[in-house]
C-alpha cells in the first residue's frame, strides 16, 4: 500500500505517529509524511520521507502568546454547558491561521493545493490525517483514497461536533469547523459529509479508559514513546546511587510555566535539597535564571530523552503531556503531575490518579511544601508502584503499531471495495 500521513506542522505531532509509520515501512508499505516545510528535516531525521506542502507556518507573535498562555482556549471541560462554543470557534480559527491561502504574489501554494496535487499524482491507498490537520482529509477525498483520522489526545473535535447537533434545532452545519471545511472540499470537487470530521475510522493513541463516550469507529493503537534520535550521555551509563527523580515540564510547555505559571524552581530546589534523592531536572537556561545555587542532589540538563532517563528513575514529575505520560507508563514509573492545560492534560492527571499510579497538583495554586510531601509519598508508598504497573498492563493490552498494520490493511481494502461498489 501507499500511505500518506498528514500532520499538524510541529515535531510534537510527528513523534506520536513515527512508530506506526516505521511499522508500515517495515511491512513493505510506502510511507510519506506531509506537512509544512518547517519540519521536513525533523521528518527525515526520523527515517521517514517528507512531503513539504504549502509555505512555512509561522504564527504571529500575538498568536504565540495566545497559544502559550494557559487561558484554556483549547481545553475542553466536557461538563461545561457554554464554554465549548468558544473552544470550537478558536479551534476553527487555528485551522484558518495555520492553513491559509497564500497572499497574492507568494512563492508557494496553499497546503491544501499542494497536498491535493500530491495525492492526485501519487495516489495513496490510505491517508492518515492528524485531527488538527483536516487538510489531509481533503486530499484523501480529492484523490479517492481511504482515510483515517489520528488522535494523540482526547477526541475534542468530534465531541464538539456532536454538541452542536445536540442543541435545540441544531445540526451539523451550525459547527464553525463545518462552515470552513465545506467550501474547502467544494473547491476540489468534493462534498462534505460527517466523515470529514471523524474520518472513515479513527486511530486512537489515547488509553481506552480515557476515551470520550462517542459512538465512533475507533482503532486503538499503543502509543510508543519517541522523541527523536539521541545519544546516551556518560552520566546515564552508571546506575544511580540513590532514588532518581525526573522533573520535566515538557519542551513545548517551558514558556507556559516560566512566563505565566510562575513555577518556583528556586524555591522547589531549596525544599528538596536535604532529601536523599537525585533530582534530574530537564530545564533550560531561562527556567534556571532565578536559581542562584543548584543543590548537590540536583542535576540540571537542558534535554535528555525520557526513554533513556526513565529506566533509571523511581518517580517522575511532569506536566501531563501525552508523550511524557506514555514514556513514564512504558517504564512503570509513578507520576506526580502538575497539569499545563493545553488540550487534555487535566484529564490525563485524573486518569493516572484513578489508576493509583500517581498524584496530581494544581499548577495555579502550587505549594512547594505540598510538592515535597507528595514526592515523598510517591517514593515511600508501594501502592503507587502497583498503580504504575497497572497502567503498564493497560498499555500492553493495547495493540502495538506492528499489530495495527494488518488492521489498517484490512480496513483500507474494505474502504476501497465499498468505493468501487458505490461507483458501479
């Protein structure tokens, strides 16, 4: 088969699909990964073939501020009866700003034009599109390919669509995302249908226990932690002499904590300086700017891949991101989560706590004294390790990328047969 992945233009959206793309390649399928030119080099470094589409995506400074500031613009409270409309409008605006038509005289086409042209020429059998890159769905429909949506977080997009239809007198066309997608599809001779929102099926990297109650065709896929090529640092070659704890706020969340959360790194270091632990803090220079003295039991590193660090750790402190959580689950490490609300991090924290695999704290009302107490509980109470083991067993029960390949082969063949039958 020929498989085209269409992803949102960010490394954080490439890494979740990379193990599945590798599995498909290893099975003999041709794989291409399409997105804006910004991350073509990152795609190639992962051993995959990039298809640059459209121009470079550069958010305006005010847009970066909005995305970085924790105002919950993309965080969906599924029990709130009004805020979801604001999230839907903002999400649609994000698509419009990320995948715009080029300015007159620009030296590049739109991502949609490029992607449709590539798909019509290359003729993929299957297009797998990131839920934040519906342009991939447009390319699939325009080229006649089967198409599957891919989730790296909770299915907020489909949930929002359902909410619009559930309103008194509501229908699909009340959804602002639909109002943007329909003319885009019409431009390439395609009609809008509900699969434009949900895909013909959905590949779901989120733990099944977290899934929203939506009546859709989900294909669960184990999320395998990957964050790029790396080298083992010298200090990781020896086992730690005392319990090692990883502190990571996530590369994409560094600005959130620094600028808006006021995360008290210096005070935190002071409160754990007397503990018989080694804290490995993956913090950059700006995060350490207010730290006058790093305690002897703290090692600061700008970056180290979690899949190398976590096998040596007894606990992890993190922001609730999907990639970080998956890496910790793989290594059966108990969690202390301080969520950065960007999509579903608070849901992730609740899930981890419900499985007994860790504790969660409120980042807006953060207490270093409470942090110390929670960290000591993680290290001292065996129940958290049992909970981490339970999360690991949940992960093993989810089909791996390799096991998912024949499922995709079968579903793609069925979609192609249905399309051929409908054309008769």
